[in-house]
C-alpha cells in the first residue's frame, strides 16, 4: 500500500524557516517524481514544487521561487521542503504528492496519484 | 500561467441526481486535465487524468470529457459518498494550476 506521511509543520514567526519532510513507503520511491502542493485555509490547491525521480530537474511556483527548496533522499525514501523567509501568505496545509504519468517524444505529462494527509504550517505575523 | 476556472462554485443536489461540473482553461491544454475529489480535513483523491481516463478503482458513475479549453466532470447517479469538493488541474505545463473548486452539497 502506497503511503506518504508529512511532518515538520508547526507555528513559525514571519521571516522564519521550517523544513518539511515526507516519508514514503509501499512503492519504489526512487522511480517516481514528487511534488509539494499546499492549501491555504478555505482556499483551493496550489502546486508549489516538483522534483524528478533523480533529484533534478526541480521546478517551483513563482510564489515560492527563491525562498523554498525541494530535495529528496532516495536512500531514506524521503522528500523535503526547506522553507525560508516565511510570510503569512505561506500559512497552509502542505501535502506531498506522488506523480504518475507518461512521456511523449516532445514532453512529459504527470498527475498526482497519491497524496499524504498533509502537515499544517502557520506563520504568525 | 494557465488559469483554470470551475463552475459552479457550489452545487446542491440529491442522491441519485446526475450532476455536471465544468472546468475552463485560459488557453488550450489539449486533453491534459486531471480531476480530484476532496473531503473536509482530508487529502485530495485522484480521480481522472487526460480529461477522461478514470483511475483504477474509481466508480464508473464518474466520467470526464472535453478537450482544448472546456471540460466536464459528470457523476451519473450521486451517492452519499460523493458529496465533496472537486478540483480540476491542468497537467500540460508547469506550474500545474488548479481550479478554485466546486463544492457538491446535499440538497
């Protein structure tokens, strides 16, 4: 059974930092690209970062580019999100999500087939 | 970025009803659209990719259609477990953007 479990959320002051982790089990973690998706209270979902199965390339939403860093440890079956310079707008539940998908000759197309239960990050102002 | 717009924002329906949710993209995304279901306090659940391909295990009362900029998610006969919020997401190009969600409520 595929399982993703996030941790590391909590209350942090504006301008502070936090590191989120996501531990994966039930599948060959090193074969899958992964993502972080967040959801502010009462709002829609926002994709924020992607990392390929090897660790590169990585992509970011403009809202977090330069402040957040995604990484992974394929030996420890773990995904990470280092979050710096946090603001109140970063308050959200953060989900890690596994990718499934396929590639054509020109591009790759992915969707998020498994999600963790999420971890809440609250930034106080 | 590709803007995804869902309608309606809220939909009231009864068990057994047939319902349709619409998702529009600000530019053509061919068929690269996914649908997710989310219940309060829970993570999203993946339902459909490539606009119409059901994930294994998703009940056949769910169906998706569309291409280009207009897409629909249809539930043919609502069951009590289907009352939730539904999100579309384009998976054509990064950033993979979501619609604002459609909350399906019991009438």
